[in-house]
C-alpha cells in the first residue's frame, strides 16, 4: 500500500508539472480523481488548501506555484472535470492498456489538436469552410442542447441575427469550436492561422502529437 500511494503521488506531481503524462489506463483513472482534487484545492487558494496540497504533492518549488497560480486561473470558471483520459491502445510486451491523461484547456490540449486537424481537412476540401463553421457553430448553452438533440449543427439565432448551419460532419467537434475560441481567447484569424500551420498536403498532414514524447 505504501508503494502504491507513493506511485500515485509521483504521477499526480508529474501531471501537474507537465500537463500530460502517459501511463497505464487503471493508473490514469486513479490519478484523474486525485488530480481533480488537487485542482479544487488550487482554486480554493486559502492557507489550509495549500497545506493539504503540500502534504500530498512533491517538487513543491514547481508544483505549488503552478497549482495555485496558472492552473487556478485556467479553471476558475469550470466547476469540475479538469482532466481528460485518451486511450492509446495496448502496450507491446504485456498487452497492458495504455492511456494519456492531461489537464484540459492547456497549450497542448489533444482535443484542440483533433479539432484543428478536422478543420484542416474540411478546409482542404472546401476553402473558406472555417469561417462558415465558426459562424454556424452554436455559441450558447441552449443552442448546444438543440444541436445535440437534433443530431445536427443547425443554424442558431444570436443577437437577433440568424447564423448559417455548419458543414462540419463531426457534431461533437462542431460544438467544441466555441469552447476552444473562448478558452484560448482566439479570434477567427487566430484559428485560421493555427489550421494553416498544420501544412495540409491533400488528405495527408504532419503528425502533431506522438505519445512517446510525453514526459512520463
């Protein structure tokens, strides 16, 4: 039990330090709950929260300033769900399920990368599609629910002006567009620049993430 607790402390510490780690799926699922608790302490920000975080985390000179500074600021408007698990298949040798766990809405958020890749493919087929997708994406909670219920990214009325419907086939990605723009404080031009950086060549593109490059 002592070895297990020590291992989890190390994994949570590395996750806060690097925003993303690679480990086995069962470990990632246990780390997720603990990491969410640490972020909640960071958002509280009082003395007792700092004592609790310091009693669990290691590498205090890097983890505590980040937890009570940038991470608390990043998640101040989010009520929960600060981490995300990506299943990465099975490990060669013992066939253990492997996963990447990350703190969401960071600079290297994998879901954001997936969105950029999807938009890039759409732009390669239909130039100018990004603007139409952004303008046609549901930007309110009510509109998001309507789009989810209907199963399509329908046109919405925002401020009395009807927006056109999006052609993005992946509905979940289309609903994620306004969240990415808001969390990164991007304008349309920023999103178009990020997509252009992928250097699309036909239907092929450069790999933007390799799980073997994670810190742990």
